């Protein structure tokens, strides 16, 4: 079994899950439609996109205070109250 984002992207492109089972066509169609919309969305800048990804993914793996400190130390804006409530709220 493969892991990581590259493995997931490769599996989606092949239309199969990581365990080799086929992904239903309706699921693939919806995924592709949403990804096309995202690809066409205006970006606010590379650093903003980087920060958004760091927060979205980091919140799954890193405690709030630690992630906040890491953001600030790297020169990014600290976590906002809205982000804290969304990613760390009960």
C-alpha cells in the first residue's frame, strides 16, 4: 500500500483506491468537477496559500500552541480566532 499525497493523486488518476478497489464513477466525476473549480480560483499569493495549507494540515497533527509558535517563528501570521475555533474547537 502506498502512502502520501502523491500516492493518493496517482490512485485518483487511475480511478482506484489505495487498496486497488475501483472508485465509483460518480465519486470521480464530483471530485474532478470540484478540482477544476479550485484550479480556476484566483489565488491571493503563494505565501498565503502556503500558510493555509500549513494550518489546514498542521492542525491535524500539531497541537494549537505549537503550530501557532511555528507559524510565528517562520514569519507567518499567527492562528486567527476563527482558525482556532474551526480546527481546534470542540
